[in-house]
């Protein structure tokens, strides 16, 4: 399905009735992005932590979703109806996320749900979506169980699982740095499952865990954790924190000179974090789930140009792509099936492959039937202090690995799908 590009984006109002205005809506919650023509709109509810430690990636997910909606509406909407995007702030809180999900479903009568960056919130929203038979795409929550033992017939996920992230980098980090690892881990669902996946691989490789520091979400002072990590004399410190926590932690590692004594590495790194760091703190070996600088990828230049227009000239991040891909997945499958029925669409998404104008990366990108997990590429490499040819090019990609090469077999995920009668 070829989707025409549109450079025009959304202006700020509580309810927006046109896609012809320039400038991106500032993310007051809730807000509505509305198409320009048609009768009853199709409504997509999106829940993300627009405040707190994960605000930057969450806001970029919304921006990517907005771009998809504006493109769809410029091309006539979804199933001939305008599309509205209703956005709510989960504030990194499970209770708040559930409350917002119920509001979107019960009061606003959304047809689809997207979210959340926070894995624990994403899992809670998934339960609300299943109870109400709403198709739900998890855009940015990574913990294994979402498409593992807690998988649901109506829930698909765009971003990687923590096991996929671990499998993408473990052997590389072991060979590059050595067998003694020390973890700095966010103390909630995402961090726990990511560390567990790395520990399993470290054991398989014959390595040694010198310790693990569990850090609360929103930590500003990592000094006590870093001092313990350095004292353990590991071969490498593995950072698993994300968002503003990653920024704070890397800044303090450089301030204390720890990076001169112990290499720094990890799994998931994000352009939002690298952009928020001083050049001297852009260090370490990581993986990106999507990266903008990919030679010879069809339709990518168009996507980059459209995001730059609404992102103060900055290039898209993986989070922009997550939001974009989530909305476009819904539009593509709805167009194919000519319905918004959640059961029919969920069945149709099994082994559904994203076309080039949406996947925007090499390798086959598809939703695996057995667990509803998207098989997307992993971009593995190193952070760099300054962009080589573009100031935004802060990551040197050294290899790209297909998602189904690092995903565990469905039988090992614990996912058993129970479909409604």
C-alpha cells in the first residue's frame, strides 16, 4: 500500500479539525488529532508517559503516530473515514495508565489502542484492551512477558523483547570486553527481564556476574551504585537504565572517570539519550532498534524529511518510527480486511509483513504469528561523540541483524494465545 507523503502537520488545539496547519501540536494531554473530511471518525487512543524519566522517547512516539495520521487523512483516512489520535499521559504509573485506558475505551470509544513506553503500564493497558476486545499495539514496552507468558490474542508489539535485545549483543560484548559483567538496572519490570536475559546468556558463555545495582526509576544520583560497580572490578559495566536515567548515569560515569577504568556497554540505546548528553559522555557499545542513517533503504529519505519538518530539524529516532509503524500497521490491516473488527484484524496480523514504505529498514519485518511479536532489525555499534557527516549521526552502526535471527523460538516464550469464541 503506497501512502503519499504530507509535509503539513498538526497545530496546537484541544480539538484539531484539519491537517493543513503547519507546526506540531505540543503534547498537552489529552489532545485530539482529527481528519478533515468524512463522517464518523476512526479513533486511535495512545497512552504514553509524556512526563517523567521517559518523556522524551514518549513524545517522539506520539510525533511519529501524528505523522502517520496526517498522511492517512491526506489520502482519505482509514476505510474512507477520518482518523483521530487521542493522546493521554500515563506518567509512568500503572494505575494512571489503566485509568486513562478505560477513559479512552469507555468514554471516548476508541477503535484501537497504542502504548506504552513503560513495560508495566503497557501490560496493564493490554488487560483493559483484551477485556474490551480492542486491538492494541504496544509501541515501546519491551519486557518479554507482553508477547510471552502474558500474551493476548488482541495485543501485538512493535519494539523488541528484552530477550531479543540481549541475544543481539551478548556474544559480541563477551568477546569484546570479557567475562566479568556488572549490571546497573532499572528496578521495574523492563529492567528485571532484561537483566535476566543477559544473565542467562552470560551463564551460557561461561561468564561471571560481579553484581547488580537495582536503581529506582527517576534516579538522579547514581554515585553510590557506580562506586560499587567499579569496586567489583568487572571487565565491563552493563547499563540497562533508559531515558533520563541513562543520561544522568552516563554523565556521572564520565565525571567520576569510571569510563577510563572500566568499559561501558549495554543493550538498548536511544538517540534521545545521546542527544541529551555532552559529547564526552557519548560512549559505549549498544544496539539501536531502528536507526535513521541507513544507505539505500527505500522511502527512508522521505520519512526523515517529514520528521525533520516537525522536529525542529532533528532526524527521526526509533521512537518516531515505533509510533509511525503502530498507526500504519492498523491502517494497513484494516484496509486489507475492510473492517475494524478486532478479532478479524488480530487474526490477519499473524505473519503480516510490513511493506517497504512502512518498515524503513533492511530484512523482512513481520509480526510473528505465534506470539504477535514484530521481527525487526537490530542495529549494533558504538556511540560517538560527534556526528560524522551530520550532527545528528551519533551512532556508528557496525552490523544489522534480522529480528528472527535473535528472537527465541515461540515455544520458548511461554506464549499461548487464547482466542475468543
